[in-house]
C-alpha cells in the first residue's frame, strides 16, 4: 500500500505570504540599481597605446642526428644532409640503437653592431 502524502495548507500559506513581500523588496532594489547604473554609463574611452614594432625573428634550419633516447649526437648545416645521413648510418652500424636525422629550427641572434670610430 502506498503512503499518503500529507499536506500542510497553513504552512504553505504562511510561506507564500512571507515570499511576496520579500519578492517585492527585491524587485524594488533591482529597479533602483538599474536607475543608478544608467547614470554611470558615461565612461572615458581607453587610451590606445602604440606597440613597439618588433622585427620578425629569423630562423636557420640545421640537421640533427638523434639517438633513440632523443639525445642529440651531432649537428650539421642545412647543405650537409648527406653527411648527417652518413653519421647516422655509421652510428647504427656501431651498435644496436636506432639513429635518425631530424631538422632543427634554430633562432638567429643578430650580433650588435660595433661602431669603430
């Protein structure tokens, strides 16, 4: 047999009466806040700052010979790819580890110009 749900009408009415004045006060406060925020709308425009123009960073490509533990074994210039492949093959023949050639992008740091006077 299902249980009957007991209702307490007196408690419900009291809760409704208490909620109505609180709701009216909340709406009055919200309306007052809206009125004050409308007055504060005039804001100063943000000053735009000029960014320093930076030169784009330059990179050079080199070939790196790596082992299976991601340790760099050797570096070669871009035009020496054949030498890098030879080094990888030489290291493979030497042991059981795996070696490969991978390109590396290296940032070119400009040297400060010295004024000779």
